[in-house]
C-alpha cells in the first residue's frame, strides 16, 4: 500500500501555522496547536451569512464582486429609496445617493465603475446614472423606459440592458455615451436573471408567464438554450459571460441555486433564506458572489462560495 510520501513525494510537513493556500490532499502537523490537519476541496457550493445592509429593501440594483460590491436604489415599505452602500467583504457602508430614488433598477459594472439602469419612480423611467466610485452622474437615457429589467457589463463604459416591465423583449447596448437598440429577446418578459457582458450575456427566467427559459447573447442576437430546472422570477444572478454564471432565490418563495456552464443548469446548495427581488454582486460568478436584500424588505446578506473551495479537516489523534 502506498504511503503519504509515495503519493505526494514528501513527508508530512511540520509547521507553526496553517499554510495559506494548501493543495487538495495536503497534510500537515501544526506544532503550535499540536494538531494534524489536511485540506480537501469542497464538492458543492455553500451560502453563509454576511453583514446586513444599513437600509433594508427589495427590488434593488447591484454590481461588483463578493468582496467589493455596490447596492443602490430599491423599495422599503412603501417608499422608494436612492441609498447607495458599499460592501468590503464583511460590512456595508453608506455612500452617495442616486440622483433619482427608484426600485426595479438594473445594475452593471464594478464597485467603482457602475451603472444604475432605468427602474420605477413612478412611472417606469429611462433614466441611467453612472457611478465613478464616489458619486452618481446622470448620463444618456435608454430608448425604452421600463423597470424590473436585466442588466450586465464589465464596467460603466460598456453594458447591456434587456427585458423589463411592461413585458419587453427590447435589448439595448451602451457604449459609454449612448444606448443603441440591438436584437430583441425571443420572449418578452420582466424580472429576469441576467449576467455577462455587452457581447456575451444570459437572460434567464422571468414573467409573464412564470418561466425557466434561458437565452444566450452573442453580441448581435439571442438564442434559446437549456431551461433552468426551476421556473422563477426576481432571482439574484451573477456571472462574467454567457458560458458561466449562477442564479439564486426568486419568486415564488425560492431558495434554489443553479449554476450555468454554457450548456446546462445544475442545481447546487440552496440559499438559507427564501427571497426574491434580490440585489446581486453581478460580476462575481459561480465561485464567489453575494445576494442581498429582497422580499420581506430585508437587510440580510448571503455570501456564496462555489465548489472547489479549500476545506481544512482535523484529525483526532487520541
């Protein structure tokens, strides 16, 4: 039978502190704690509680990644708000408000370079605001006013906006100064999941009627691809292209999480709290993202760690 040295080429290492980034299967003895430990990779994702928003709300916009996210707009009960908050990986800090309070707003970009797209004032608006890391500035309006739409983009210079309420198939592309109408979705809908860039995006689910339909954008047109396993609307969503992403939560009362690999959806670990109309760290993705706020007008935040994360195991030597 092979021993540890035969498999890994070394004896079990003695260290005074745990290694920062251990490899899968690595074993070590911590001489400070006097513990034998090993590392294994997780086989499924997991949700953990993060810091609460300062302002509880639903139907809010979001951008960024898990450790550097932005939350803006939304609805309390019943007011619409302009509040903007930044997340640093553990807590939210209030920063400069949007110029126009609204809910049902779409988000795109990063924590320091974002867009707040359209929404409901009321009525539905075409207004777009650009975030530079410290303040919001009104920029070119969408061609079609709407709320509860999908949005995505790498930063505030290039983005995509699509779908929306009233049920719309309209798609528009942003070039840092103006919006241009491009190819429509195959199915008009609102409250879709959305992720990717202005040349490579996904639109998933939505209403009416409640659907699991998914469409993939290649920079010029939408193509129907595999449906989600669970039909829903108002879910959180995050990803970097039409080849990889994640959706979570949604209406009616969903906790389900699904990951996208460019071909099909796979069910993964459920959220801890049923919620819909969620804000998301839009550019996180399947390995690491954030869901915050939602129905019930909640301030709670959940942090996602995808399969493949390091997990340290400890052996009982007694």
